[in-house]
């Protein structure tokens, strides 16, 4: 870097010191009064400094200049705020605009961004400006100038590159340091201003408090000479200020107190303590004794005491008052000790409380402990009661109550809780009415309080209970009731008092109900159960009633207590909950829970009576299409109508249930033979096949029914449902809209399928899968550049398992995702290996299930990443999909096909001609190959319909820019016919059976290379 760049920038940065001088020079006396004008003035001054700085820039090229205005504006935003910085930004921006040049707008952007960064930083750190450190200020400078350098990128690239090459190091070296230095100078000045204000506040507080209040204050030296005293101290000792300053502490001290004071003072000078407090007596000028509470502290410097500060509180009156009552206290104590009363005597000025032995017994502590720390009693008061106690005490001390009286809880030393009644009053006051002494007594009221609480609790329970309560005499006349009784019955107490309880009788209970209830009350003394009652308005309601008898000393009935609650709504809720738990809310049919209950009971009944029943399992065919096209509301209407038709097809004794979704079951009871079941099943199929009017639409639907018989097919609920379900799926497999009886072979297939799924889950782990390859031959040349990848499963016990057996199962269970990912990965790696070994690309075609397209999720991204990692190159992989997949717009087929094309993967449409062959979809999607299904090739002869179809497919594909592959070619005639039609590729047993990777490599790669 040229030295000539640094020095102009450093020289320009030196002008920033003017900002510090401006900060010091700006008058602050009337800052608050003319705050807006003051801020505008600062902005103008900062703007002028900025313009001065901009007049001596370092010039990179005409119109492209550099100076420290960014430092100035960032520091201004940080320390002066938004308004001054805005004024400065406007002035410097205008000046930069006047300078002109190709970088004028970038220069203005630097001005705005620098001021904005400083102002934004101030918004979050305004209260901490005085304590901002070097690192933070350097960080602000670095950020501002990083943004400034970023603006240079808006210049033409060559210019920007030249500017950044020359200016980056000087700017990021000098400008952050300049920002840090100027910012620290301003931060230090703010810190000094803050400290000056704090010293002024402390001085003001000291001066305002020194002569205020009723405490005498003196400042002295280490030899106990006073150098300053306040007026209150002069009043206390009756000396003038000059007289006191000529005297020392010891000269005025009482001889008996001098030793203790001197001892503490020496400890203070030695640094053992920083302050001490004691009660001390002094002689006033007239010889009277002044009792004080003296607090002494010191001011140290360099570890040595420089000044001693003492405060004196005059407690003469309180002390004399204590002495005047001490004589009578002993006499009173003799009286109190003979009783159960705790006595307390409070010296208010000294905050000293004397309690007798009984108080200590109540608290569970020794009398000495209580006397040494009178706060023990107050601290033992329950926290919830302590505030009320202190408030009552304060009201009495203020003269607002004639006496002090309160009950509170006291936690004793052993953790138990006692109730104390505290009574007292002020017995001595000074001339101004200020309380000096207060006496009172403590009474332990724990037992009476417990009795009171017990009574209150009983009354509260009686009146607050949500259950109705009433007390009757022995003949059944009402004596009293609670509030809940009135709320439930509608009668108030005056209306029912003295009335017989038969007032509430209800005919719904029956004739014998009351006779049996009264008989039980006479024999056992209590009764409990449900009964109906009648309200005042005549409404009947159900209650849960409990009646108990209270006997007198002769064991004769004295009172009867009746408790009851209204359970009408609860019973209704129970019925509703039971209904919701056992019945389908849409159709009103029994649900699975209720069906299982019916099945269980029917099995028990049929076993006992040696009867038979049939279980029908119905599933509506293509119900999903109704939901998808007409909406779920129409689907619900159809389900309701189906349930109605089902119920019309069976007897009242039979059961129709809905398991959920579009699945129903029917229990046909007491069947005589199978023909009756077939007749009902046929009737159900016919009824369900009738048209449905769903709003404006007429819809049709059918059902598949599976039938199982008890006890022929199974003897448990779970087995019957499972067998009926298997039979239903067999009906669907046979074409739907039919019924099918369960057979043992279905169960055998279910077991086979279950074990197949289990083995399939372990196949990858056990490495039982392998890939085989069938060559795809170019018909014109006979060359082989392509092969189809085929999956093979060699099970350790089953042996070879056909893909036709396990692929559908893998798709149904979702295992196809993991298996398909493995196939894709192995094929891609095999293609890469052949490409590297033989320096030629062999395109491998991989069949991809529609399930993979719909649900593969992260497998897709993982596979795309693998292809990028392997760098196969265009045409290394071809994915084969079916025609039906193109019709499913919800799977994101188009997006994935585009992703394949971007990754260099080609796409083939497999089994073309057997599905929904749509030209619109062929034009919409990017398809590279059409594979003619082998069903068209198998009977291919000249002048046949298959010949015409194959020729049409080939012509159409070529017109759409696609190539054609014929599958299942097994004869030379087929090969020649296809070549004559212009077919591009063919595969089949004519050329080769599927073979392992090693065999394929030997026959078609190594041998071909040797022949070449």
C-alpha cells in the first residue's frame, strides 16, 4: 500500500478533534430552556466541521474522494442524537452533491448510513454512553466503514475494484481507530460531567441534612477534638458552637461511660470496625446529665482514619421515664405472676419491651431468651396476622383508638400454633402528647378459639354446602334448612318451617317407595338412595338423598338430618356420555365399542342356546371419490342414507353398526342356514346400489361385503372381525359390489402375507436383495448402451421370491421407500463404477413406484445429493414411471421431473398403452422414452392390430421428440418388424435374460471392448 494514502487520511482524521472542542465549548447553562435551538445549533456546527473535513479529502479520481466525514457523522449520531445528526447529514450531503462527480450518490449514501448507524446505536445504548469501552467504540467504527466500503460496490466494477484495492486497508486501519479515539474522548467528558453532578448531589445532600432533624452531629479528629458541630448538638449540651469546638469528647463524657467509649474508639482507629453505637451520658453546660444514643463512624484514606463523624440522639426523657416506672413494675409483676396473664411493658423511645414469665411460657422459650431479644415475640406472630397487629398498634399510638386490642396467632418454639388476645394502652406521654410508655397483657385463648372455629366451621359447612340440608323432628316436620335447600326446591325457610316433609313427595317414586324408606329408617336409623322430588313450581327432579337419625339418651329418635343433591343434570350427562361413547354421532348407529359389546353378549347367548349368527363387514366402494368431488358434507349425507338403508334390510333384532369412515358391520342373529345370510347380503347390495340424491347431484355407490359365521369360522370377537375383514378384501379383489364368505385359505394368505412383511423388513439388513440387469439394444446398430435394473430377492429359507409377490406388499406397507432408495443408490454407484472402469456411459433404467413419488420426502433430496456427489453426467440414469402417475397432480410430479432433468436424469414412460394414454400429458411433461408394453409385442405380426398400434405409437413418439423402447421381444421376426417401423430400442429374452452385474459386465462391456 502506498504511503501517500495513509498520511492524507490521518491528516483529515485530525480535524475530528474539532468535534471534541465543540463539545467542550458549547454553553450548557440554558440548554434545557432552549433545547430545540441548542440541538439545531449543534447540528449546524457538526455539519460545518463535516464540510471542512470534506474540503481536504484524499482524491482517488475526479469526483471519487475519501475523508473522515463518516467518522464524524457516526460519532455525532452516537453522542448528539438524531436531530443534530440529521441537520449535519443534510448539510454534508448537500455539500457532497455540490462537489459532484460520478460517486456523488454513493458519497451521500455513506453520509446517511454513517449517521444512521450512530443514531441507531445510541437508541439502545443512550444510558451507557459514559461507560462505553474501547472495544465497543472500535466495533462501531469498523461496522460504519465496512458499510462505507460496501457502497463502493455500486461503482462500475473496474473502478470499484481499484477503489477497494487501494482504500480498504487504510480505511479499516485509520477510521475505526479515529472513531474509537474521538468516541472515547467524548465518552470521558460525559463521564466527568456525570461524576461532577454526583459530587454536587452528595454535597447538597450533606449540607441539607447536617442542620436538619433532631440528631446532633459532630465531625472530629482522631484525638477526639470536634472541628464541626451542628446546632442541634449545641442545644443538647447547652454550649455555643465556639465553646464546643474548644472542648473534647472526653471532657463532657460521664466517667462511667468513658471506658466503653474509649475501647470502641480504639478498635475503630485500628480498623477492626468501621462504626459503633452505644448509649452514653454527657454533662451539659449547666451540669445536668444528657442521655444519648451515640453512633460513631469514620472516613478513611490510605487505610488510616482521617475524620470521625458522630451522631447523638437525645434519649434523656425516655431514660428518665423508664426509671420512674421501674419501681412500680416489680410490684405489678408480683400480681401478674399469680395469674395466667402475660404482662408486657414497652419503653417506646428506647424500643425496649419487658415481659413476664407467663409470656415466655406461652411462647415456649426461657424468660432470659425473651428478655434478651424482645423481637422474638413479634417474629413469632403469624405473617398473615403481623401486619394487622402492627396496624392496630400504630392506630393506638397515634391516638385514634382508646385502647389497643387484637387477636392473633403465635407460633411457639415447638412449632405449635396458639391464639393470643393482646390488650394494652399508652400509660405515659410527653408534653406534646407523644407516647413514651405502653403496657398490656397477653391472654391465651387457644381453647376458646378452637371451640369458636368448630362452631363457625359447622355453620359455614351447613350454609355454604352445595348439598341441600335440613333438620327434621322425629315426626318428619322441618325445623331448619340451609341455602342450598332453598335454591334446589324453590321454597324459602319461612315457607317450609314446621311443614311435613311429605310436601315434596312425587308420584314418580311409586306407591311402595315411601313405605319401604320409612321402614328402613325405623329399623336402621338411616337411608340412602335416589328419589324423585317436586319443586315449588311443580317441576320434578331426581336427587341423591341421605337421611341419618340423631338419638337421645334413651336411644329414641330425636332429630333426623337429611342431605340431598340434585343429580338430574348429572344423570342426563351420564346418559349423553354413554351415548357418545357407544354410538356414532353422525348416523346414530352403535360404534366399534358397542359392536364389540354386542358381539360378546351374542357369543355368550349363542353358546348357551347352541345358536348361530353371521357377521357382515361392509366397506363402501369408491367412497373417497364422493368426498373428494362433492365434499365431506355430501359424504356425510351419503353415510346417513346408507345407514338408513342398511337398517331397512335387516330385522329389528339384528344389529347395524358403523366402525368408522365408510365401514359398517351387521350382526344377523339366530340364522338357520347360509342361504338366509346370502339373501340379506344380496338385498343390502341392491339397496346400497340405488341412486343417492346429494344436493343437486345424483350419485351411485356400491359395497363390498365380507361374511363370517359363528361358531363355524371363529369363536371370539376379534377373530370374527378379522375374518370378516379378510373376506371383505377378497370381495374387493374380485371386482367389488359383491359379497364373499370367509374361507380358511384367506387366513392362510393373511399369515403368509404377515410373515412376508416381517421378512421384507429384514431383507435389507440381511443383504438379501441384489440387482440384475437386462440389456436394452439399439435396433439400428445392435449396440448396447442401456440396461434396465431389476430387483431380485433371495431369501435364506424361501429361496427366490418373485417381485410380483413382494413389490405390492412393499408398496402397501411403505417399505418401498427404503427399498427404492437402496435400489437407486446401488444403481447409481454401479453406473459410476462402469463409467470409470470402461470409460463409457451405460444408462441404467430404474423403475420408480408411484408411492415413492408421493411419500419419499427426504429420500428424494438424499438421492439428488448422491447424484451430485457421484457426478455421473447427463444420461447416466433413467427413471421409469407409469402413465397413472402423470394424472396425479397432487404428488408434485412435474416439479420432481424438472428436478430430474436438471440433474441430467432422463425419464421413460413404462408400460405405455395399458393405462390412461393421454397426449395432453405427454406434451405437458418432459418424457424422453416411451416403452411399449410387452402385451402389444407378444402377438406382433405383420398386418395385425398390434402392428398398427405399435407403428402409431412409434410415429407419435417421434413426432413429440421421444424415443421408443419395445419390451418383451423374443423372436427375430418381432425384432425385424420393430426395426422396420423405426423403433429405436428393444429388450427381451431374444437378446438376453436379466443377469448379475458381473455377468453383464463380462458379456456386454469386457467382451464388447475386446471385440472392438
